[in-house]
C-alpha cells in the first residue's frame, strides 16, 4: 500500500515537472520572439514611414497646389495672348515662387512614400515648366513700374478707407472704380446749394486731414518727406492730391461747376487750417501736392432721383494722382531721390 502511494506521488511529481518544463520553454520561445521583433523594429528608420493621417493631409495639399499651378499656367497662356496685365503677371511670378517653396516643404513631410514622391516629382516638373515660361516673358520696365505703383496706390487708398469707415461709417467712404480716389457717398457733406460744410462735417474733414497727413510723407518729397522701403516698396510718388468738389443736379450746369469749386476750396481751407503741414508735402518737382477742382454735377456716384441720391452726390472726392515717368531714366531718378531721403 505504501509502495503504491509512493509510486503515485512520484508519478504526480514527474507530471508536474514536465508541465513546468513546457511552461518554461513556451516563455523562452515568446521571449526570443519578442527579441526578434525588437530587432527588426530597430532596423526600420522613422523617416521611411508616414502615418495615414499625415499621408492624407499631404495628398490634399498636393492636390491644392496642383490646382493653383493650373491657374498659374493658364495665366501664363493669357499673357502670351496679350490679355494679362503686368500687375497680374507680377503676382503670378510670386505665386510660382511660393508654390516652389511649398512643394519643397511637402517633400520633406512626405517621408519616403513612393506615391507621394511620384506626385511631388510630377508637380515639380510642372512648376519648372511654368518658371521657364515666365522667364521667357519680357516686360517693359515702364509698364512694370506703373503697374506696381497702381497697386501701391490701391493699397494706400484701401487702408485709408478702412480707417475712415471705422470712425465715420455714415460717410460711406469707398475706393473709386478706377482705384485712384476716395469717394464719400454717405450723408452729404454740404446742404443743397451751399458751399459751406454742414453741421458735424467739419470734425470729419479735420480727422481725414490728420490721416492723410500721416501717410503722405512716405509718398512725397520736401522737408516733411519720410520715405521708407517698408511703407513704399514700389517707389510710388504722389504728383497731386486733388480735392474734388461735386454737386447734385439741382440748378444750372454753370452754377454747379462754380458751386463745386467752392466746396473743394472750403474743404481745402478746413484741412489746411487744422493741419497746416498738409501744404508742405511736395511732388517730384517741388510743388505742393494739394490742389482743388470742381466738377459740378458731371460725375455723380448715384442717381439724383431721390433726396438720398442728391445728398450722396453733394460730396468731396480725394483723388491721388501718381507720377508717371516717361523713361527708364526717370524711374532711376525717382528711386535715387527716395533713397537719398532714406539714407542715414
């Protein structure tokens, strides 16, 4: 009996020993597998992989840049057909340069994805083709300068419009369709038939004088000139800042021309009385830029068929007339004049 129990116990111990050995072997195998996995993982370089979300983001950006490039190429074709202006061409060149930089950045982010690499190669080839086409386009320096100045003037007027509109929204100030003047279309500055500023208009005119006086130094010559490449990169110079008077359609044409001239003179007097420095700003030939003109009822901004329309037409426009050089030498003279002012 004793021997039977002994053998039974020995058999149990033997089975248990075998079980432990199998467990140890399994753990050992798993450990080896983990070591191998770690080894192979260490052989993968992070720069060779890209996440799904990053892949999709880069693909979307590539598609967007490709669309922009198609627009640029279409614009280049328009230029060769003679339907593209110089200002648009200059912006087009900036777009192509920007796209080139962005494609380079996308390539750095794309990792080593073969699909993205191929897309970027194709896009870069298209960009190089566009840049080559642009390099073959010849632009007249005078035309390029005048287009750049026109854009500079539009930027200046837009900035002034925004400031005036924020302080006096009732004036309804806007930039003219020709992008060369500020037009005040809101509540009339003058009573019907009167050359005198209406109640409350004096303070508005004085504030407008302050704003103009603050920006003119960068675009004019004379003792108050303060040219800086940051504010006037195009070397634009104001030839004249014309204060233009306008009337509604009431009264005779001759009387309205006289009345509008008086309104321009009244506005000029109010601005100069408040801000005498305005009369010191000079153009390239050392003449004061401030001037006045009257156009009567000939240039309405809206119909005279209602009291509101007539009120809007009894207005003042501020027209910025820029110097247009006749030769490349004149452009060089303008630049030299500004750079002398900018010199320490």
